[in-house]
């Protein structure tokens, strides 16, 4: 199994509070991604990184920011959580030119 | 832009039945195509892939053939098992330097004994 650890795995928070999700990899892969999974929507890309301090937006980036100060860590921050951000968040990593992604186990976030 | 359309299900089958999950795509250029599987409570894992037209990906008894003329990548298995119960996602990577995957909405498969 690819060495990807997401933390926390479960979090309940209140509207308006900041939340940070962490993705840690031990594979030294260049590319890292944050997706959210919602019923009826499949997986949608929030942000991705193609190197240390190099990040870009995905299709649903509003309300989210990311940072990557080290190869192994990719942080997803919700500056002020809203109920619409209740979701399961998946981190993924990639190195292969074929586009194969390896996924973490997910972080379930509930915003009350 | 890129998009993937797959049958939404849910699909319920009896053990040993034949499975087909349809997937069609829209993309520029020549995408690579993937099927991922998500077992309950877990992340996604790659099931199979195909990188060019007419390629057949296969794994664990599942197969899918990259059909450029019909822009399809249908997933099939001849005899499903209870352990195949999961959500299946079709995805594509249309190339470029960032290897982003675009996913379909997923199909929930339940196999009953």
C-alpha cells in the first residue's frame, strides 16, 4: 500500500471555525491532490500540487486554500467552514506519467 | 472540458451474475482511462487502466476495453462475487503535466449471495 496518511480521519466542527486537514506521504511523489466526495457528485478536485510551494486550483476550490512546504505534506485549510463543506475529503498522490493516483483513506468532516 | 459519464446505479446482482457498468467520456486528445474501486470505509484503489485505443485493461476478473470510436470504457466481469460489492468509478486523464484525473459519479454495486 502507498504510504499516505490523512489526519484527522473524523472531525466535527461548527460553522465559521477554521479547519485544517493534513496529508502526509512517505513515497516522495511529486504530485499531490485534494478531492472531495459527495453523493451524486463522485470525486471533485479541490486543489493540487506539482511540487513544493507549487499549487493550483481544481474545479471546486472556492472556500479552500492549500499549502505544501515540504514534499511529504499537503495541507488543506477551510478558513471559515460552512455546512456545504461537510464531505469526505481524499488526498491522493502520483508520480507516474500514466496518471495513476494512490489515495488515502479519507477524512470525514461534518460542519454543524 | 473533460467529462466522464457512467451509469449511476445502484446495481444489484446475484452472485455469479454477469456485470456491465457503462462509461463514456469526452476529452481532448488521447486520454488514459481508468477504473477505480472503493470498498466500504476505504479510499479508492486502481482496478485497471488502458492508455491507448483498443487496449484492454484487466484485473481480478474485471475487464474494460478502450473504444475510441464510441468514446467508451465499459467495465465487465463474467461472474461477480459478494466481495465485489463496492463503488466503481470511471476516470480519465487527458494528459498535460499535472496528471489530474476527472471522475465519473460512481456506481454502487451490491452482490447478494
